[in-house]
């Protein structure tokens, strides 16, 4: 895996802008991996965007998950896993085929 970029901001708006910019430079996001010291967003080519310090209980974690298109339960995503070092959330397609034709 290669690191495409590292986030250095501190607000939810900066997360949204940063991931929108990275989304244009990278392939579609595949998964979000949360570990004890950082969060990584990985694309289909295994390039990753790193959010150092953003982990369980961090106020920016939900914004990272939502901006990356991750599927997660909003009531339990801050709970660290028991017996595991990290937790993975899959990313869904942001714009399914013919989404603009549905009334």
C-alpha cells in the first residue's frame, strides 16, 4: 500500500474538502480501516489516505466515515472492537447507475 496523502486539518469542513479532493485523484474508495492510532481510507488500487490521531471517540471520525461513503452503524462505530487491533468498514458506491432517473 502506498500513502497518497496525509490529513493535517482539524475541522469537519476540512475533512470534507480534503476527501473530495482525494476522491478526484484516486480510484473509488474501497474501505475505511480504523486502528488504535489512525484511520485510513483505502481505494481499489490499495492507495490510502491517512488520518493520524483520528480513532475511536475522536470527533472527526464520523465525518471521515460519511465523507468516504462507508457503511456503518452510527450508534456503535465509536466502540473499539474486542480482541482485534482494527475495524474495517466497506465503502458503498456513491452514485449508482441511473440514480438521476428515479423519481
